């Protein structure tokens, strides 16, 4: 990606991917129902991202420049579904309390 867009765009994209869940988390703390769904979608995207990291690591047999690889992919694959399950349970509990 660095060869096409450069380091600046890479950093901007990663900054956005960091800020999006922070904003979603704020609205989850405010118990906004739509934030639960958005959080579950974001967790699903991160799970797919984990699949991509692992597939790329297996296909290339190495990490991409030492930054992305199997360790982060495994973390995304474990934490993504756990987050989806947790948000779904909390959303259902919030809906039942109203």
C-alpha cells in the first residue's frame, strides 16, 4: 500500500480506523440503540480484516514489512466475534429494560 498511496495515507486510514470505534463506544455508553448495531458491523469488518491478515500471511509466508501479520489476524478473529456477541447481548438487555 505504501508504494501506491504512501505512508501519509496509510497513517490517516489507521487513524480513522482507531477513531471510529472510539466514537461508537461513546454512543454505546450513552445507550443509543443504533450504536450497538454499528458496533456489531464494525466488529464484523474487523473479523474479516483478521481473515485477510491471516490469509495474506499464509499466502506470502511472511509479514508485510514487519507490520501486519498472523498475530493481529488471530487477535481480530478472536475479539471480533466476542465483541459481536457482547454487543448483541447488551442490546437485547437494553431493549428488554425499556
